[in-house]
C-alpha cells in the first residue's frame, strides 16, 4: 500500500507547523518572503502594508518579543507566505498579468481572518515605539 500524497494546501500547512519549531528556517522563509514581497510591491499594492505587518509580527514572535498571538494565526500567516513563495501554484506566477492573482487571493483571505491579530500587533508595536522615545 502506498502512502497517500498530500495536497498542496496540506503540504503547506504541514511545512508551516514545522517552521514554528525551527527558528533558523523560519528566519530564512521570512527573509525570502520580505525580499520577494519587496520585488512584487506593485503587484501586491492592495495588501502590501498588511503583508509587511505579517512578516514583522512573525519576526517579533520568532524573537519572543511578541508572543500574544494564537498559533492558528501564526499558521495562517505562514501558510500565505509559503503559498506566495511558490512559483508554480494555482496560477503559475510566471504567467504575465495573472500569475499573482491566486497569491493575492490567498493573502487577502488570510488577512481577513487575522485582521484583529494584526491590529493588536500594530497597537503593541506603537506602544513599543513610544516607550523607546
């Protein structure tokens, strides 16, 4: 009997779960997502600021500076970043004009589900910044 193949969403979910326990690998993924996001800034314009906030939240969590975030939120955010990093996904990224549509859809869907957690993080960030001044 052969082992059943995992679908793409299940593989990404599994990878996201694994990354939460591997800080060095998580840093690599966050660096790559940040660089790729910066390169695709124009195409990500509708979600770019929230995309950057997700990365900052995950970095702060990784550094144990911000831990008041549900694991489910971390997994959702990582899932969307991993999906974004895939070149061949629902709509391959190399197709001009439409290649990032599915990425934007996934990121937008995740952002909608984690909106309150992002707002909480932004409030925390503002408090941290005001304490430094």
